[in-house]
């Protein structure tokens, strides 16, 4: 799996008092749609602990595709970047 075509989200976390307000989704959407990314980047990738079902379900519900897991028990995900939106808006 090539890594050069990807942007990585690392340590996305919210304090508990802010969970459930849609802020995580807004951050992911901002990365996906709202910032200028190099044209050679086509995927957002992240990983998270495999034993947190709620978190894993959250990423799937937000359009990430499950890619498998690592030896150290992390689930890997990716989501295709919305390239058309970037080009249409000339971001």
C-alpha cells in the first residue's frame, strides 16, 4: 500500500465534555474538504485502537474504509479525499 499518496491524521482527540457535538466530524470534513492539499494526495489515513468498538464504528460511519489491523492491535482506515471539491473551489 503506497503511503506517498496519503495525508495522515494522527492523535485526533477531543475532551469528553465536547464529545457528541459533531466536532470530530467537522474536523475530518475540514481536512477532507476545506484545506488545500497537494494534488498527489488522494487519501486520508488513520489508525486507532482495535478494542474501542465505538471509535472504530465512528470512523466507518464517517466514510472511512477498514484496511485491516497492525500487529500491535491498531485498526487501519482510509478515506478518499474529495478531490473534485478542491478543484472546483480552487482551494
